[in-house]
C-alpha cells in the first residue's frame, strides 16, 4: 500500500543484523536492511568467524558464577532452537545448511591453567544437564601438536557450522523475502524527523521508518554521532576485538572442531572443519578502540595463527595451502555481555556486543530484539538490555586480573620462563602498572586516558604497543 | 477503481502540513486553512486537540468535490473537537450545524471558533454528550466525523480530553461502530455521511456495513501521511505494537509510521429507490 517506508530499518548486514531482519519479516514487519550485500564485507565479524556453537567451552575459570549462569543460559536457549532456525533459513533460501555436531576442547602445558579451564567448562555443562566427557587426547582425530595435550573434553551438544554458507543462505533468505528491501551500502547516520527515524546510507539513500535496529558492531557509535538522538539512546561504550582467521587445505583431516580453552585475552587456537576438506584456523583477538574496518590482516597476525596452530593443534599446518585470510571485528562491551533490545529511545534498538559468540547467539538475539518491537517491555530487565547499568570496573581490580594473562600471552605458545619466572614477572608488571595507573608523568597520563576510554582487561595488551610509542 | 481515487501524499516527518500553525504568538495556537475560498482560523488549547492533517484531509477532499451539497444543509458534526468542520461547513454555506462532543471544552471551543470566524452564534447548536444518547428523529442532511482511531492500552491511557479525541477502544473502532449503528436515526433519507476514515480502523469493514445497509459509498480521496503520534511519542513503541496486532488480523493498514485517511461519502438511500 505505502512505498518508501519501513516498519524497521536494520543497520548492518552481518549475521546479527540479518537474523534480526529475518525474524522481523517472519513476524509480518516490513524491513529495510542497510549494509553491504555484495563485495568483500571488510571487517564483518560474521565472515571471519569460526562459527563454533560454544555453549560451554567459552566459560573461563575466572568468570564470576553469576556471569557464567547468565551467559550459559542464553547460549543454551540459542542452541536449543538452532536446528529449527537453520531449517527456516533453508526453507526460505533453498540452501541446505548442516551442523557438524560436537566440539573437542584440549588442554596442554602452554596454558598453565588449562586443567582448571577444562574443569570449569565441564562443570558448566554438567550443571545444565549436558554431557561433557573427559577423554584421552589420543582419541581426538586431527590433533598432533608440538606441545603434547594432557587432557581432552568432548562436548557432544556443541557444534560447528560453515559461517560463510550460513551467512550466504541467510542473506538470500532476507534478500528474497517479499517484506524485505536491502540497500547495498554502508549506513552513515540516523536522525529524527518528527516522529520518524531516517537512516542514511553512503549511496545517498535515506530510509524513513518507525524503528531502527543498530547492528553495525563497533561502527554504531560513529553512526549515532553525538547529538540529541545519541544522548537519548545512551548506548554503552562499544569496542571491537579484531580477529584474523585463515581458511586452509591441510594434509590431514579434522572431522569435528578442536579448540583450546580461552587464554591470554584470546580465544585460544581452533580448527573447524569446512566443506570439501577445507579447514578453518582461528583466531587472534586484539582490542581495538577505533576499529579500522578496511585494514587487511597483518603478517604478525598470520604468523601468530600459524605458530599457535602448529604448537597446540597440528604441526603439519605449516604444510597447508592458504586459501583465504579474513579479518573481523567482534563487537564487545565493557562487561563483555551483548547489547540486545530497546535503548533509552523507544524506537532505537541495539543488536550487537556478542563478542565471540555472535554466530551461536544470532537466532536468540534476533528474538530478543524483535520482541522489543512486537511486545515492548518484555525484556526490559534482561541482563543483555542496553539500559542495564554498566559500571566501569575498578582499575586496581582489572590490573590484578590482567597481568597473568599478559605474561601468558607474551610466552605463548610454548615460550618458557625459568621456574617461578612467570610469577615474578607478573608481580613486577602489577607494580609497574599500578604506578602508571596513579602516576602523574606523561606516559602515566597516556595510560590513564586509555583505561578511561576502554576500562577492560583486553586493554592491557594495548599498553605494550603504547610502550613502544612512549619510549 | 482504486486508480480513480484522488491521492494526496503528505511529506513524512512533518506535522500540520495542511493546516499550519500561524498568527498570534500569545494565546492558543491558531491554525489557518482555506476551504472553498473561505479562510478559516481555528484556535485550540488545553483539553482540545489542535486540528491535525487527519481531520483537515477531509476538507481537502471536499475542496475539489462539488457533488456533496453543503449550501443550506443541516449538519451534525460528531466529535466536533475545535470545531474545524463546524466552522468550515458554515463558511461554505451550511444552514446550521449541531456540534456534538463528549468533552465540554470542545463544544466551548467550537462556539469560540465560530465567533472567531465571524459566524452568527445562532447557527451553531452545541451539545455536550454522547452520540449513543443523541435523540432522533433523523433530521440532518450531512453527518461529518473524524473519529478517534487509536487502539487503547493501559501503557498510554489518560483520562483527558485529548485521549477522547484520539483513542477509540481496544480496536480503535468504538466511535465508528456507534456511528454506524445510529446512522439511520441521524441522517434523513438522501443525506450523506462524510467520514475521515483511518486505515488503522478497517476501512473495508465500514464500507461493507454501509453497503449492506443500502448506502451508496464513494471514496472521495485517499490521503497518505504520518500517523500523528506526537502526543504518544514516549509510548509509541507500545501503541505501534498494538497496531501490529491489528494489522496481523487484517484490520489495520500502515507501513512504518505511514498510513492513510480515506474520505468516505456514504449516502442514505431514499425510500423506494434502493
């Protein structure tokens, strides 16, 4: 009846944006998507993702129990509906999608606390009634690392999916949907016009709509700008964890995903099977306070992937053929929890902040965000609500928890310090960082500015880069 | 015959396009509109809704429509609000208007606005009361109405006069349904109902009921414009969610914040001519 208007504009065409558009269209909404549809999709986390459905294996032993309960609960809810979601995408796109069931988590001496990490992962699975079977690492097909694994954990209810095929199928489902339109351009801004919201794209398109869902990751603060609208929205700070991954053809087979636990601010090393015998190798993670979506992978990032993969998963990775290199920016918040649903503005919603679990959380996130539009108020007290309080953690607390990871990151994988060396280095770094946190010198002021901007553990590695610049 | 209906498209993001607020800076907001060559000026304040484009679109439809006879007509203005239709139809030659509203501030405003436009107070009969209680016999040549069209919800409920003007029961149709039920008590045979019918309140249902009652129904104009949400800006997510339910049920039509107002003219059959 009425052309040129939409019930909802979804800004961003990554998995979270597309999942939300698909969900809303299925609920009868007229949806306009603004985001790259063709071209390289530079920087989209979805396109660089390993796409393991890691319900439990993202749990870390140092995470507070409340956070574990919330996160595992949401990931379980997402996992429970995943097959049904894939079936709906298949029905709409005509493209078949399949999960590869199960994920192996392996512990080795590279991570000093790997046994504790596996225990925490196993405990989370058992607590939620899911199986988690301890096994001999010799049973893990494709595992042949330089550093011997001492334990393996089989998580049969976790899984992996081909992120490229999933994104392509979802894009086809959205693009072909009679209630969806898709502007193949980058969103540049959102403004109000009367009670209407107007979303502008870099090809000159302006879409008039009732609701806006911002799913453009760490670009969201740029899209919102700093005017009255941004103030009313009140979006919490958002950064990105820049990740690089490789697609390879290796001289060995990996039938199901193998990963190490999280460590040293990163997601460990992981190999994930892809169709036609290809393998996905991931992933680096580097906090970026000003994401550069156009920047290609650095040799340092690629070298780290190859080195870690050989040390922890399979030494023969060096013989593999490199097929593709991808860089993605995982959106992340100060408290590491996603931002899903209504903001301080009744018609502006966020679908972002899913960090390392975006592929798994996509269908669940889409439901929560769509509910905020079709049944307002339903998730106002959800722990992922963008309106939750997000106090910045105390600096001293952050430092105390970060130096251990920093030393681990510098040493890994397989780097050796003399007995007791790591502990002494940690204590030294703690003292040095505490000086910087309270000092009045120029370098101290620079560090304090960085902390204020991104008060989270992942900022610690950035200090190393800053140190190079300061000296 | 959809293509034959005149279509008026108002720009998005702008309110009061047809009837801009102008004139005095002190006192109530005053809107101006030129109807059939006559300039009318309407003031509204407090509990009285300022004329919106929804209501004014009916006058825009009548501006180019000679087939609806106004000169000499006895008119019933149902839910008169600020008196927009009362004043416009009197200036265009109507003999007398009964201005009906449940809100006493509205009937008072209609009288004030008639005086503001130099009309003889004797030609306005103001009645504060409910349409359901208005006594017959059918004596009006024209019944004109811009009914409230929003569905009700506790999230944005209030007990003031503006609520009365905008919200019409769980499906938004409360006044439409009373009006249709009582039409034969109001309109004399051959008389015409002029309705500013919102696409949020099931235009097809009204057309079907009128047709079934033997009325000749014409669509004089379809106006596309923004849903006037300013009053409910803070709760417009809830209001829209109610409308999504009605749309899913097939009884509301809109996209984003764009909807339509159909100006319907339904003429009561004369005995023996059905």
